[in-house]
């Protein structure tokens, strides 16, 4: 039997969040009606999402957000629901004391990123501006938690209602920003690097670079066999993202024309999925994104449909519109550089909703929860502390049968200089997340 939902008005926003929240996260088939009499006479499972309760049905008071158009400053009250933070508070007497559909839409659509805000050094939305950070629930996938709790309410009232529970998954993603520490850099870059080391009196790096170039030791960033062995041992699904941008201050990978680099890309893509890592420069210069996608397509000899922005640069809705324009189907950028947790309040994939155009797009967003560089450069924690910060996030995701996605780099597995200890951290992460 179908779940019937009464609502006083239809909107694209409402359809979008109902499909995600009820259809995907709760795993329940549903229909919407605007007919009060049809709703009252329906003998099956149902609930009311409107401004007025009809009888004694499960009732959620609807705020205005899902029925508005455009972007406006939002006024909402805060509350807690069985100890879980919530907003768009309504009244404790209702089945749910807040408008969980408006709150979920606000987070998943990234509504707050369209409002006036400060941006960081790299022109990124800063997590300190977000409601999840300021209200203390950035490390909670609240949308999934709300969906799980609301599902319990529905099934308690209607125990025969059929539902499908999602299954927990783990996906490891690896960004190849710098394929090699010393190899394949070309004569001029190598000479320049020696010069900088001399100026800085960095004798150990001069010795290490020389040994690698003379083939007396392995390039420390060449950690690909190690990753392959780890992923095979723990049966991990992995996706590699390759930076193919023109050389620049923040784009310093090996030249895409380098044959060894191309061979590396092809070999990794033989046993794992692969995507484009749009360069820092692609956010500035028109045409670069398309060129980079075309380059990877040519190397792989297959369509490129996955991406993650270098430096996690997103400006909504422009970045996602550009990805859609070059036929990218899935993006993995949704996360913060400066902190761990759930940027969109969710640990499941969702389609990007374009608020300016009021339409669900075909771009599927996969949010990640942790990045190696966050611990090293932003939180500045000791390696011994990292797993203790990751474990609770994995437990949160497992508890709601979500998808835990990590972001690592080939260089952070090198045990080289600043990355000492991170190889063991990554293996421990695989052990915990894969279970």
C-alpha cells in the first residue's frame, strides 16, 4: 500500500525534497494529494504536510520555504528532536516539532551558500559561515538522522507499510594533484627546484631528489602499488581524480603531454574508476574545463562523467552548471577543506537543485566527510589524533546506512616529511570503514 501525503500546494522544491527524503532515504513509495476529502477517506498510511491539521493524522506544519521562489533571508527557530539539533521549529505538540522538509531542503540545496557570506583565501564558502558549524551539528548527518526517525514514526503507526532500507557503503577517493615528487617534472622545473633547495639550505631534499633522479630510490609520491594492494586487501571501491590543468601557482601536476604520466593514468583506470580533477585555473579561464575533460577522455578512451574540483572550489550555482555543460554526471566536491563533517547535512548522494532556475538538475552530488589535508593544514592535529576524529563520523554514517566517502592523496601515503604517519592512518581508515 502506498503512503499518501497531503499538502495544500505543489512546488518543484517540494517534489525534489520528498523524492529524496521519503523516496530515497526512507525507502517508501508515496503519492501526493491536494484533495482533503481524498486524504480523509484514505484508509492506508498517510501524513499531512500543510498549515492545518485535519483530523488526528501524523502532522508536520509546513513553513513557507518549499512554496517560495527565489532566495531570501530565512528566519527560523531552533529546537532539538530527541537530542538531535533541528531548525524551522514549529510546536512541540506536533508529531515532529520542526519542519524537517524545509530544514532538509535548506541544507541539501545549500541555500545558505546563495546568501551573502564571507569567502576564504581561495574564494570558497567558509564552513564557519554555515548553520551546521555555528549550531554545532557539522559532524552529524542530520538529514539522514531525521529521515530515520520520521520513518520510525510512520512505521509505528503503519507497521504493514513496505519500505526499503538503504545499505551502508564506503568509497575511497584519491586526488592525484602531484603524481610524482621529483620525476617527470622537466628540466626547467627540476633546475628551479634545486635552486630553491639551495637558497633554503635544504640539503636533505637535494640528496633525496638526486637519488630519485639517478634511480637510486623510488619517487616518494609513487604510492600506487601500495594503494592497489591496500584496496585489494580490504575490497575497497576507489575513484582516482586526475589534475590535468595547465601549470600555474596552484596547478603543479606533471604535464599531461608526458607519456609516463599518461601510462600511469591508464594503468590506474584499469582497475579503478577515474574522474577529472578540474584545475584551479579552470575556475578562472573559460574553456579550460572542457579542454581538461577532453584530454582525460582521450587518454582513457572512454567517457569521463565524474569530477572533483581542485582545492574544492565551488561557487553555486556556476561551478555545477559548468560541469553539467561538459556532460559531467557526478561530482565529489561537496565537503569542506577547513573542517570534517557533512557540508550538506547528509551522507547520501543527491541531485543538485538549481535554486536560481528552480529545477532539479541531472548532476548527482556525492558528499565526502574527511580529507587528509584538513587534518594536516587546517585542524593541525597530530597523526595520533586523526583516527579518533574519523571514527565517530564513520559510526554516524553506519548508524543511518549512508555512504562514507574519504578524500586522500597519493602524496600523503608517502611517509615523506609532513606526511609521516598518514600511511598507517589510511590503512586504519580502510579497516574501520570497510566493515
